[in-house]
């Protein structure tokens, strides 16, 4: 006797929309002990439709932690992420024969690419534009000097500095029209801003040196740190040609690391009178906020969301460990290792959050990957099932997804009238990406798109198809 499961009144040839699922709650699933045995595809659809609302809250389609790897290196380090969280930049570290070299990388949807440099010389990617197309940082030239540079479509371009022989680009505006960083002028470090082919020296706070670390979305506000006349270093905010220092917590050190899209919120680190360094948030026309720690004495803020409401960075715990944190006005400082403990069951540790997507959903940082036993960049999708759009209604769907068990293929038919970007991702029951395909210009003649699933082991899977900003999600079961 074979036991199968089916839902009453179920039509396997029809696509159901989200408003029709509640109807199945009132219908009992039956277990036919004898009689006709349902086909494999009918059983797959039947079981999943009965369990649809139960399965949706699983982190399969949302909360996800991805370790980016190290290419040929021994470690990787995060620097920035694009506005939508899709593109990550940073560098890998390669150690060979007692020599250590850094090389810039760009990562997108599971693929890490080493960026072009000058021969085998070092490089670091430190920031990326909102759309992920322009990357800035530095490369080592043939003379062994660090040169301010940008990458676009994989090609590197060195900036010709009107003053100084070396320079580093640290950030870029949303549209990549403004770049900030610092250069060496007569062996003195100076914060600079590049726009319309022209470099501007931003000055200092009365001392000799200054460093620019971040720029607002439109490029009008720059933040960093600068020297005063007595040689102390303080955080600054520069706007309309004027550099102003920011408040301290009573100590002799503070540092501005990031700025909100409008330039009204600045985050970084400030020292207390007890020489404890704390993550802080400066808000225009408001008092300086100490964001606290995770039980230890020190913390530091590294990034802020576009609206200034979400801050991430690192903090020491009460047992002396360095952990990544997220801060919001409502919840205060949270240890990401505790909030997302269900994604770290293998013993991995998130040590520092370095960058945020504009809406604060995606967090990028550095951590210890227990599986590879290496320091690696992590990419974290922090939102639950609410982070992904619900399936579209029947009359609005842009595609259909069917599983053909006879040839072990998923068929995705896109109902498009013009070339559109399509992303197809298959997740397993633990939320891991097992297959991903991106097509930049799907046209009607290319449908259906076929995704082989023969290598998959037995179990539940989800296929998510994104066209522009709309999702269609389809669960399926592989039986061996």
C-alpha cells in the first residue's frame, strides 16, 4: 500500500494566487489508503499548498548569512556595499613566502572577482557607488606608491593628482560624481574632495593634517578627522567650504566614519574622560549620543543607513570579545551574534559590521568562518519573511514556474513584452542558495527558461524569480 497526500479540489494545472490559499485551510487533507495513486507532480503541489502558510515564515526566502570566501587568499575584508545590498567591495589578503599582499575585489550574487591592478601590485577597494558600478580605493603603481583610483566595468583608472605623489580614495557619492579621500602633500596628509575633474584641499582644524572618510549622497557634506593646532585629532564635518569639529565625550580623540544621505547624521568613535572609546552618533542641532557597548569598555560605529536611523559597527563584550552590533533608537545596541544566532550554529562569529545598504536591511562585515577557519567577509540579510514581497496576484504575475519531474527541470516562463532583467534563485530548506541565474535581457523568444535540478538531493526547495522589483515564489519537492 502506498501513502500519498492530496488537497481536496486541487487542480495541478492551475496557478493559485495568495487570496485563494485561505480556502485550503477549511479543507481537510486526506490520506488515500487505497485506490488511485497520485502522480509525482500532483503530490508535490498538493503537499505544499496544504502547508503554504506554515512554510512561508521559514527563513528560506529572507534571513540569510553568506560567507564570501577569499579567492586565492587566506582572508577577506569588507569595505562597502551598494545601496541595494547587491554589490560588496573590499580586499583579500594573500600570504606567500613571508610576503603579505592585499588585492581589491568586487562581489555580486555569489561571485567574487579580483579587480584589475598594476601588474601584481597591491590594491584595496574602499567604497562603491549606489548602483554598484563605480568602485574607488587605491592601487600601488610601478614605483610602489599608493595611487587614488576608481574601477568601472572591471577597468582601473588612476587619478592624476595636482599635488602630492600618493593618494587614497575612501568614499564616493551616490552618483559617483564626487569622490573623497586623502593625499600626501610634502609628506603631510590632507583631506581632499574631487568633483568635475577638480581636487579641493578641505583644510584642517588648525593643525597640519586631515583625513576624509565619507561623503553624503549628493557629495555636499564630507566627514573625517583632522588635527588641531596642538596636534590632537578630532572628528570634523565639512560643508560649503567650512570644516567644523564635532563634539567629544570628554576625551582627546574622536573620529567620524560615516554620514547619512542628507549629511545630517554622522557616526564614528569618541573617547571618554576614562579613555574608553565609544560608538557615537552626531545629529545636526542635537547633542552627541553615546551608543554604548555590549558589556565591555570599547565600541566603534562604522556605517549608518541613508535616513540615519540604523547604525552598525563593533563593540567589546563583557568577556573581552569583539562582536558586530546594530543600533536603533527603539532597540538600542544589539549583538548581531545573538539576534541571528540561528544562522551561526556552526560556531562562526560576526566580529565587526562595516557597511549597510541604504535601508539598513543588508549588513556587510568581517567575521570568523568556523567552516573554513578563516577571517572572511559576511553578507547578512537581516529581515524576516517580511523582507520579500508577497507573491503577486494572479492577474499581475509576470512569470509562471512549473516543475517537470520527468526530466528534472524547473521551467520558468516570463510574460514580458520587452527585454527585462530576471533573477532566478533556488533555496534549500535551510535558506542556502543552491542555484542562481541572472539574465540581463530576457525576451519572449527565450521563454521558458529551463533550470536543471538533477544534482539536488531529496528535500524541499523554493524557486524565487525576480523581474524588476516583483517576485514570484514557487515551492517544490525533489524525491529520489
